[in-house]
């Protein structure tokens, strides 16, 4: 039996029907504070354009891939099941938004650094490597 995802007691369909004002008390304080100021600083042009492009994809009028540099966008319920390519500083990382991601930022899922893989030390890397015969 698959367990249905619930966000603070609401399922995904109920969350999609909520307005942003009624969704605010369900979010954490940082997200609530950012969205509360959406008229001023939060909803700048980039975020507004991204929301409009998400609406057009949701309606099915276009089938473009969403590519964005907006990493500080809060994931809202109307973004669920959409794939967004988020820039991580080098390339675009595809992120398929799941219901568990609601209330998080897009940038949390496009990691900007990767694991360092060191190679073998070269000549002069340590004191003992000074005496390694050269080829």
C-alpha cells in the first residue's frame, strides 16, 4: 500500500486549490517571511516571468523546457510534476518537482559544488616526493 503524501495535513490536490495567503501559515518562518513581502522585493521580474511560464506549461499551451537562474524561488504547490532546469553556476541541472519539495528553494536541489577527487601527488607535493626519480 503506497502512502499518500500529506503536507501539514493537506494532500497535494488540496494544496493546489489553496491561495498563497492561506498557504502562508503552513510554511516555515523564512519562507513565510519572504512570501509575505512578495509585493515588494520577493516577486521580482525573473520570478514573475518564471511563474507565468509555469502557468503556460500547466495549461498545455507550450511544451518548452524551463531553464532558469532563479535559485531563490520557493517551490509552491502549483509547480509539482514540472521539470525545471536550474543553473548551478556551470550548467543547468534538471529538477523534477515532487510534492515533498514544497516549501524548499529551487537552489537546494541544484548543487553548486561537486566532490573533489584528488589525483596522485606530483613532484614537489611533499618532502618525500623530492627524491622520486624522474622518468
